[in-house]
C-alpha cells in the first residue's frame, strides 16, 4: 500500500467525553502550529476528517498513546505522511540496527525504546484507523519484536566480544556460527503477537560450536547473555521499555539455567517432555542467533512434537493443559463486565486450544496441520475434514473479534491485560473505544462471539476425560498459573496457591525422582485433582503438599504408591491425613507403599498388643528366607509394616497411646528374638557352638517397661553363660567363649541396626550393661550377680527396675528374670535411695538440657522425674512389696497409692500426670522425627492438642505446664521425705 497513512484512514473509535477530547486536540494543534512541516496534518485535524476522528479517539481513550504523541508530535506528523507499511519497514530496520558494534549500551537502550514507542503509535493508528487487518497488525508487532531481540542480542554479543570471552567468526555478524539458538514461542513464534504482549523466548546453545575463549564455561556465559538481553529489553527507563521477556517455556524453568545446552534439551524432551510442551513447540520459530543450527534443532525435535500414534494417557494430559471442565463444559451466561477475553469462557485460549489440540492429535499423520498460525490452521482443519465449515468460519470470525478487543484493552495504558472493565462507566467508555455506541451493544457482540466459541469447544471435548474436580478447576500444566485454579486452591484452604501450583508443576516436569518416568506422570495427571481434594481435607493443606513433595524427592519411584492411591479413596484420605499431621508415617508409606494394604484389611480395626500374637505376625511376615541378607530385608519390612499399622491405629483412635507402647514393644521383642535366632544360626555355621553355652537378651528402658514409642532406641543387655571347663566352640573356626559371645553380640547389634536396601530396623543402646560403655558388650552370667551385688551403682539398679528378658535360652532367661527381681528387691536405706535419685536427676539436668515446654521427657516435672520417682519407690519398697517389681511407672504409682506408700491424692495426681505426658509423648514420636519443637507444623501441633482432648496448642501447653509443676513439686517433696 503506497497511500499515505493520513489518506488511508477509514475508521475511528466513538467518543465518550467529546469535550475533553477536543480540549486535548487543541493542545496538540498548538504544538503542531509551531512546526511548518506539520501544516498538512494540522489542517486535516481542523476539518471533519477521519484523521481528526481518530486522533480525538486517542485523546479520549488512550493515556498511553496520547502521551507518546504529546511528548513528540513530530512522530505523529512523520507517520501520517508516509504509508503505514513503509513506516513499519523503516522502524523495524532502525530497530534491527540499534545494536551495531561500538554503540554504547545506554544508546542502544534509548534507541530501542524510542523506536518501540513510535512503532506502538504506528500500529495503533493503522489498526484503529482501519488500515491494517488483524493479520497485518500481529505480523507487524511480531516482526518488530524480532528486530528488537536481534538488536539486543547483537549488543550483548558485541559486548562479550569486546571483553574477549566471545570470539565471533564475523565480528560484523556475531550471531552467525555462534552456536546460540533463540526461539520465539507462543504468539511471537506464530507471528501473532498482541499489542502489549510479553515475548516468549527459549535460549539453547551448542557448547561445542560456540566460539568462546578457552576456559569460559558455556552455560553461565549464555545464561548471563540471555539475562542481559532480557534486561536490555524490559528494564523501564525514562523512555519506557521495549518488550517484557519470558524465558519460562524452557525445559523445567524452575530448575534449569536461563540458557539450556542442546544436549540437555534433547535429553529432557526425550525423557520428560510434556504434551503441553509439544503444543508449545507447534509455534516455535527461530527469531535470532545461529539460524541454521536452530532449524536443525527443530527438525531433530519434530518426532517429539508430531507423533504418529496418540495414546489415551496423552489425550488426557492434553485435555488438562490449559483449562478444565468449567471452561470445557460450562454453558452458563457470560458476564461481560470483568470478563477475561483470553482465559474466560468462549475466549481466545479456547480457539487456540481447539486448533492446537487437533494439530497434536492429527498433525503427525497430516503435515498440512503443522502450521503455526491459528487463522491459517482453521481452514486446514476443514480441508482435512476434521471440522465443519461452520466451525472454520465462526471460530475465525470470533478469533478476529476477540484479538481486536484484546488490542484495544492493551492500547489504553500499554498493559498486558485481557480483562474487561468491571465498573459500568469504564466498560461503557471501553465499548466506545471498540467502535460500539454503548456497553450494551458491545456486550451483545461479545456474548454472541463467545457463545459460538464455547459451543464448538464443548463439542470437541464432550467425550474427554474429566481431570478436574467438583470443587472447581485444578490445572497444573504449562508455566502460567491458571487464575481459576488459584481461586479453587484458595477456596480449598491453601494459603499459598501459587507455591502449590509450582510444586505440582514440578512433578509434571519430573523434578522429583519419584515422578520422572512417563507412567508416573500419567498417573499423576489423573490423580492430582483427587489428591489435592484429599490434602485440602487436612488441617494444613500447604504443609501436607510440601510433605508429599519431600517424599517424592526421596522416593526412587512412585508409580506403585500413586496407583494404590488412585484406586482407594479411603487410603488417599488416610495418606493425606498422614502427610498433614504425621509426616513420620507418611515417610513410611513413601518408602514402602504396600504398608497401606493393612489399612484396608478388616483386621485393622482389631488392635493386637499381645506379645505372642505379635511375634507370630512378625514370624509370618518374615516367612522362609533364602539367605541371611533376605532375612535382614524381610525383618525390616515386617517391623515397618507392623509399626506403621500400630501408628495408623493410634492416629485413627483404634489404639490408645499406652496400647501403642505395648504393641511397639512387642514388635521389637519379636524382631530381637527372630534376629538373635538367625544370627546365632549363621554364626554357628562359621564358628560352631560353645558346649553348654547359653545367651539371654534383656530389654531395659521403655522396651523393658513395654512403653516403646515409634522412634525409641532399644536398650539391650546381652548375657551369656558357658562351662568354664569346655570354653571353645566346636566349629571349623573355633573361638574362645568370651570372644565368641562378644562377636555374636556384635553381629546381633549389626543385624538390628545396619541399613539395608529396605532401610533400618532399630537403633540399639548397650550402655546399660554392667560397666556401662567401658566393659565388654556382652556380660558373663557368672559375673553379673556379683557385680550387681557388690559394684553396681544405684542408677544401675534403677535401670533394672524396668528390665525383662526378651529372647534367648529359656533357662538363662528364667534365671536372669529371677536374679533381676532379687537385685531390685534387696533392702535399701530410703535416705540413700532418695539422695542418689536426686543426685542422678541433677546430673541429667546438667548434662542434657530440656528442649522447651514440649520436651516431655527431660523438662522438670516431666517423664524422667516421674520414672525416677517410680524407680525410687520400687527400690525402697520392693523388699516388703514384691508386687511392685515388673510394673511400668504409672502402675507403680497407682500400686504405691493402694499400698499406702504414697498419699492417695499424690498417687492419683502423679498417675494422671504420667498418663497425659506419656500419651502426648507417644503422639509426638509418632508424628515427627526429631525434636517436636523444631519439626512440628501448625497442623501437627493442633492434632496433638486434639489427641489430648484440648482445643488448641495453647491450652495443651497450659495443661502440661500445670501438671509438670505439680509433678516436680511432688518429686522434690517426696524425695525430701525419703518416700
């Protein structure tokens, strides 16, 4: 077109405030009158011409464009005096050359911004004036953006060359042979850029081809280069900005550098590339850099984008890419005010997705469907008989309408917005800007077009899989946060929905080891909506999701777990509960998903705490093993499953905390017994047996008193006996009895503690043996009694009050049980017992400081005080009352009250305090690994308070403090009174 723009204008917006527009035009004319070269334009603006109508429209509706005109009226003059196409070509050429060698960075930035402002004015004039079609408008915007990117890249490469880090083959053309690939994606790639759009770029590089100085690493070099280009284009200065740059369409943008090597790109797309990325690459186009290398890369990537076959899982993922059921099947009225013309019902995205989805499905077999431009692909889809003539024509018309409205929205203030005004007055003004007489006429046109789009879109997906939730949209693919999904997550109780979307998006990118396989990501796509709803049912959805993300980070694979959760609503809800309030149990599920099987077993509701029954279960789960290594693995699996079931029963209210303590102890006793047998057999195969040799394993501490928690160590003492006259083993590698049994004990401890591929079994503590940590790890039975009678300190006898035989030779375990009872029942001076117990407690306080108000073991008045008090009662009174022997601490306190050894009021208060403290302690150890004060999330703390029957953590802390204060007072008073 050779007609000057001034003469080519045929349209203009309707005015909303004609008086104000005329006043502004008067200001402009005053400026033009001072410039003789502006006389033709000034004359046209004083007559009833299309130019006057258009400029009045800009004055009325666009603060951005009116500011561009007033700052430099000469721009308007120059643009009006030349054909629009010629002005565009000149501005694009000037923009492309702005990064010439030797140009200072500030000068480059200024030139880029000034050119862009003038080009924005040109496009608005040609668009609003009816000179250019939509395709011409978007083509001009895209071509100008190409020039901007190339100029910024030239400037950055010239700067790098000047520093010596980059050595181009042709200094005048630094992009040629650079090994650098800059792809335009989205609307830029399709030559469909909108008026105030971000430009989506991906930067790749070929490290072997890049002419870098020796020692310069390619990844940081090209990443910094890309960042420099971005800053040069998007930083705002007094001259404005050029383009906002978005690099997030690169492979896994949350975990990769800004520039990605070709080797990494190929690996990514071959292994974890997603269907939404395939759709994105439909529009990919080289816009800058090493063009031949870019074309070769896209050719290599063609099998990733265009596939001959398309399975159901891929179709499901495609359907989830952008919008879900409310966009797909929603047929409600479209509210004009505040409507999002891009993402809303019947919007731009639906037209584009209508086209792209069918391109993905059929383009592998139909090369004619591989085009980048939406308006070109609608006829192509019709020609291949995939859509009707009505769909072709109506969607094309609607697309042009919606894109034009989008441009008007962005022309107002140069903002990337697609949302219509909500206030009636602003909406009416905008309707006039779009060429309608009022908001009602505009709204009628919008609803008509959007309804047609919605109808065609709904038909396309009417048989599609429903991956959304009843509660609303839950879409996590792509790199942009879906507004409706953000709203759904907020409604579900997520405090940080943006982080939630990024977390789930990371699973789709394969950032976690557990979800790197294609099958895992398929199941994730199908499961996530239901899983999100399950997590929303917890007290802390954000914390539960974060816990699941951490679990995926530790798991080597998650297909098994995800499949189980997909199949069982009950297990999904339980797992969500564990993630939110008992991450220790959730970690167990993550490590071994099939522990969940026991939860759906009818026997789950029938808790087992009997030692014999638990031993039978452990033995059954271990079964027959082929070798010693398999035994170690199966023992860990058996103990893990039964400990998990115990914890889940406690969490579900099926088992009280004291019952859980008995169950945990029974499981540990069975594991020790089975391990001792297996170790003994394996050891005997190598070294034979000691004639007449006997071994007994005693459990002390919480294991001995049957109060074990989910993470308690095992306090063990190993005793052995043999014939002094025949002390050598009879195997092929004989050992002396003492060496034999100490090595056997080492093997036992190793079997209980060593990590295998199935994890750990228990931690073991042998420091309560005679001699503590200084003597042999196994004690001779013949020396045990003399030591306890003559050498042992009182603290060792305190420990024996909770000792019991767990495993070993029946005769030696019986003798040990009898001997322990005799030692505990020895008559003692109450004053000495009271004094030494107080000294022992003071020593512990000095060496192990308590961990705060939720440290229920070591804090004053806590479980240690009550345990010490109970042990003092046993050691003082067992001689006269042997029924005290073998009881746990709360039972000792109750029995002491019944026997008159304690005031009944003291006994009742101390027993109640112990039970509450111990119950809460059991819950703490179940829920969190490590110190509760540091590791517990708010939801876990709230659950702990509820388990204790209190409304919140503050009430729990108050109650615990009151009980500890009372217990500490009784501890000091009773020991001072010598019990």
